[in-house]
C-alpha cells in the first residue's frame, strides 16, 4: 500500500488526477525474497548439504561473466514478459537475483563471510578499483545518452552486458568495506542506529525522494524558472512556450541536491518511524 500512497502524494502536488493504482514499489523485492525462502525451505528438506569453500574472488568474477550473457539474451528476447509474476525484470532475476540467493545460501552454510573478511589487501584494492572503473564506465555511458560530455562518445551498450559481473565485484567490495570500517566491535552508536534503520529506509526511500524532488521544484520556481507538469513529470518552459528540458546546470545541480537531501531526510525519518506503534514490530 505504501508506494500507491506516495504516488497519490506526488499526483496531488503536481495537480494531476488522483488515481490509486496497485504498485508494490520497492517491496517487490520482499515478496520475491519470500518466494525464494519458501522454495529454499522446500528444497532443503531433501537436498544434501554441500561443503565447499568460497572460490577466489576473481574466480567469482569469471563465474559472473556467463551471467552477463544470460542477462543480455533475456533482455533481447523476453519482450513484454519481463515483469511476469511481479518480478522486477526477469533479465535481472535470472542472471542475478536467483544466482545470488543461491550463492548466499551456499555461502551461509559454509561460512564464506569469513573468507570475505580475510581477503588479502591486494585483492581488496583490486576489487575496489574494478568497482570504481565500472562506476566511471556507467556514468559516462548514461551521460552519453542524457547529458553528453564534450569529447566523450560511448556507443557500446554497456548496460546490456555488465550488470551481473559488476554486481559480483560490488557485493564483495561492499561486504569487505563494511567489515573493515563500519562493523567494528564494539560498533559505534551511529552505526548501530543506521543498521537497525536500514530495512525501513529501504521501504520508505520513495517518499524521501519525492519530498526532495518537490523541494528542488520549489527552488526552481523561486529562481524564476517556469515549471509545467505532465502527469508527475516536470519540465521547464521553452521560448516557444512548450515544455522543454532543464538546462544542464540545473540538472546537475538538481541531481546533487536531491541526492544529498534524500539521505538527510530518509535516515532520520526511518530511525524515528520505526519507533512508532506497529512499525516497531515490523521493522
């Protein structure tokens, strides 16, 4: 129910017709996690316990490469069936969500987390460099199609291939990073609060993002930028009186503002919201 309520909030601000439409929003993940957990509970009744140590991180990266092929093939072939059953895109589901869930089960049974914590320094830094390299590549690719940077031209469809292998590298790097810098024993009060709030922050992120977007629109209006809405999408008004995109400066500034504001809103909101009755039992 939460995502439709956020949509109604955004429609009301934009002056669009109010329509309540079912949309699980980010909670689609929780629904499918439940599906995976039920499937695992059934399979675990008769599946033998497999004892296997964690492969070397670079071997896991190599394993992720065939998943890139699966991702690409499904992306090109699945057509209108990509959201079948409420899945948030089966190209991601088949190449990442299901394999990663299976790897999580296998890793949990065989204490792979210990291997992640004990990765050698050169492996850790190589993974970090790989992840940052992917960030730069994705950033340049997205900007080539949205806000072109002079002299930068990327025609290769990066996002058609790299998500699975990038997800492998990022998962390993993030887990190790948090172990090294944020999950110290004893853990700081700040990190304990952040960890306890992470679940509800995930669920309510759309509301915080919507509030940040509205603040940005109000800043635009106060700066004298004429704004018009088409549904819940907003545009500037061009010299011909027709809707047009904002200038590159406003887009870049808005991106930075909305990113920072969303973090400043969602984490305190999540921390206090989970203290409310009912929510304190759910989160």
